[in-house]
C-alpha cells in the first residue's frame, strides 16, 4: 500500500486529492494538510511514502518544505505540483530533492500514474516541464571535452535520447513501437548502466558526458 501525504492550501483541491487517493486501489491518503508547518512532526506520527506537495503555501513554501523533509526523511519521495512553469521553481524544486514535478492541470488519472511511477522508482515530469528542465541542463551543463563510452544497446540509447527530449514513457512506447513495460525495462537498465536513480539524473549525465548528441 502506497501511503501519500497531501500538502495543499486549497481546501477543495485538498479534499479532492484525499478522495482520489483513497478510492484508488493500492494507494491511501496518509494525511491532508493546508500548510507545511510542523511537517517533520506530522510525518513522524503519520508516516508517508510519497508527498504530494503544493509549491505555493502560506508560511513555508513547498520547495523549503521539500528540502527539510529530505534532510530528515530522505526515503520519502516528493511530487511537486504547481501552476507555474517558472524556470527557478523547476530548478530549485529538483535541487531540493523533488522526485517529480507535475502541473495542477494534470488529469486525476495523470496524478495517479505519477504517484505510481514515483513509487516504482521513476521520476515523472509533465512533458511541458520536462522540456524546460532540458533547456536548464543545456544552459548549465558544460559540453564534455571527450565523450565517455557507456555500454548502452542501440535501443537503450534511442530510449535515452527520447527521455532527453522530454518524452513520457507512453510517448517513447508509441514512437519506438514497443510496449510500455519494455520501455520501463529499458529505462531500468539505463539507470543501472549510468549509475543513476532518476530520469533527471539520467538526462543530466547524458548531456554532461555526451552520451547523446544535442
């Protein structure tokens, strides 16, 4: 059972998320809170595997709360949700330790899929945001002097290239004509070969080491 804590100041959204989580098989809402005040104590008494974190809340914002949670509970994975496309929000959230970044315009099904992806060890990022993350890495990561050689298969390299392009697992599946499960298997192998634990780390390394050309 995946335990998800919700931190959202909008009462309607907070209650909607709570209902959505509790009616989804394999997921339960561990708690729903209007702000992140006392978040460390709250998580001590109501443990969670994943936090659905609003980026803008009264008091301590979602990025500050994410950084604090990761310091005390590094095993908890955090899905940032926001209405913002702002580069600073995206970059700071990832640097704070967020496992994923999703827009509030995402469908309920999209939220559930993102939570399940995070629980499985993936890093879901809304496609529109993924492209912004890619641009940030392109601006901040220097070009490699000489690309290193990694033992990726031809198909794994194609999957990684599409991941760098900001494509979702489903989009990669459709473009390469392979199943969703096969995509997940390839990405798991890519993580192992690159010695990374998330999609954002894989993208950063791919660009920094010249594993894919862009």
